[in-house]
């Protein structure tokens, strides 16, 4: 019998800390050996990785799959299409949200998402919860129970009709998280300000997509970010600010971190590669770019790149929220009219997250390779309790591996992507660097343009306590 099921041979292995020439031996879905030179005869299959980078599979820690809509349109991906799109883009684990619709128990929401994912997902997955109704039952029993059962992170919103929590509710939720080692993610935008600004714009007849960027302006995000940080400081627990779009919000995070507060954050490709000017495109074209918070002015991205490089941001996530523009359940039908607050917000991006960041980050010298791996995989595994099973290349870790061609040039066309949306905001982008093969627990799920593996082979991942919670506890003892 061969020692290994598979050897990945002659590649350049990259982790968050090291880059070296070496071979990887895989047995039973896990990395069993790392060595200078493994003899090919010791394996049943040998994958030639010469000229390729060998990276840990990406971890997509912020994406919306088969969720009820944010505003009327139907999300275009279920766990089958969403997981295929992820795998084709070099992602091997994703963590969508299990969304508590108002009036629903949190446990029921989680059970519903298990049913949605079962038999469909190509890659491994877990769920963050969304807590929209922090009643006594939820805070006293359901949330603690679920946190102990391995759903160790959840999101709360400071805006959106059906989800918005007030400061008192957020304090209670943070206190529950603190008691039970939960990690809280916050959507930070000031709901009152958005409503007030939107009303002014509507009165002035300014209902075009470009008004979205005014109603959701940088001060709206900056204020809420500062408030979320303060609420977490009051409770004395870590907090994670999701989808940070503006340099002003980033400055609040850097300010908190400089004071020693356990504040963590992500930004997203749409804030690096799109701008509020995209909303000004003709008619419904402009609506394709709507997401909350919105992309900012064209000078904003350079500052966010600095935050990615210097560690203010720990993660780059896609916030994949795919809609079709056309057809039943599409954005045009559900909005009824082109009005900045009637169009469901969100942009697709799960498949292009790594290619965009590699091309514009690594290949343009803004990020080194190890930082790229940390931002796209390793730090997500650590922050969301999956490390070292996921997020790295080490003996004992799952063999979730991507072979990356650093020189392959690709012009993005929506037709080549695998998600359910009917457009990509990155159409015609010229990228350099592309994933050519994706292994999930040692099985090929994507190779040279072809998807392999059965839907449903992906496994649910029970997660451990966030590294943020662990290091905060260690510092307070
Ligand atoms: O516009 C966005 N971001 N849609 C998805 C929902 C959310 O707030 O993450
Ligand atoms: Zn959000
Ligand atoms: Zn989101």
C-alpha cells in the first residue's frame, strides 16, 4: 500500500509565515508529510506543482448564501452554486450566515441552514448566526447553547429594518457573548442618520443610485464604528467590525487598536476596486454596484490598502451577496422602480476574492505572499475557531490546498464565473494570477476549468473559540 494518497510535488509552499520549495504528502484527507523531496512512488497520485504556488485554500468568512433577502430580491446562490463558485476561486471553506428572521428562534434558524446546506455544499462550511431578536429566551438559553455547540460567532446590525438592534440590545448581546466565549461581528452604520439623510434626498427628488452613497456616507459608518467599539469596550469583550468601507471607519479601528482594545476588522474587494462613481453609470447599470456600506471616493482605496498591509485589517472577505438584476426575484422586478433604497443591497464576489487580491495586491507589490495568505485564509481560521484544522499548510491540517499560477492572465467575464448572479462588478478587469487546482481534504474539486466532486461532499465544521477571545482572556489573567 502507498504511504500517501497524493503528493503535491515541486511547488512553492506558502503559509502566513513561510515560503519554501517542498512537497506535500496527503493521506486520508489530511497533510501527512512536508518534505524537500517525497519519492513519487510512495503515492497513488502525484500532482506536478512546478512553477506554481501552493497555498492554503481560502476561507471566506463573510458571505450570504440562500438567505432571505435584504430588501426584496431573491439571493441567487444556494449552497450548491455558492460552494462551486468558491472552490473555483480557490476557496475551500466558507462561513455563510444563519439568519434569524424576526419571530424565529435562533435554534430554528440554525436548523434551517443545516437543511439548506445538506446534500449541496461542495466544500466544508460553518455558520455565523445573525441575531435579530435578542429576547430573553435567545440571550438566556439559545445563544449560550449554540455558542457551546460550536457556532462561536454571530453578527448584529446597527441598521436595516428587520435586523437593527439598539445600543442597549447590543450591550446585552455583547455581555452574553463575553459570558459564553462568543465573538461578535457588527455591521456598523447609524440607522437614524441613514433614515434622515434618505428622507432629505427623497424630498429633493434625488432617488437615483448615486444617492445611496450620500445616505450611507462615511460619517454614518465612522460614528457607528466608534460606537460599536465603545460598546464592546464597556462590556470588555472583543469585537469584529465587518465590511469596513471607508478610511474614516478604519481610522477608528486603528485608534482603538492603538489603545490596546481587542478590535478586529475586515474590508472587502468592492471597497478596493469600485467607487461611488460606479453608481453614476447609466440607469440600472449604476444599481449593480449598490451595497451597504457603499464604495467610497476614488482616493479611499489607497488608504485601505495601507490598513491591509499594516495589520489594521485582519481579513479580506467578499461579503458575497449575489442577486440577479433581471427576471423573477431579480433586483429590477423587486425594486419596482430605480430608487436607491428600493434596490436590494449587495454585490457578488466569492469567486474573484482571491484572484483580485492576488493580482492587485501581490502582483502589484502592495502585499507580500505571506500577508496575502494571512488575510485570505489563516487569520480567518484563527479568528473563527478553525485553526489549525483549516487555514494553513501543516502536518495534521486538512489538505485544503490551492495551486496558483502567479503569471496566468485572465480578463474577467461574468460568463466564466459559477455563481448565480447575472453580472459581475468586475467585468473586463485584467487580472494576473489564477487558481488552477483546488483540493478539498485531498480531493480535487477544481482543475483547469472543470469542477469535480459531488455536491454534498462538503462537511459542516463545528468551530472552537476565536483566537480573539482566547488572547483577550489570556491578557486579563
Ligand atoms: O450590501 C450588503 N452588504 N449586503 C449584504 C448584507 C450585509 O449587510 O452584509
Ligand atoms: Zn452587513
Ligand atoms: Zn454581508
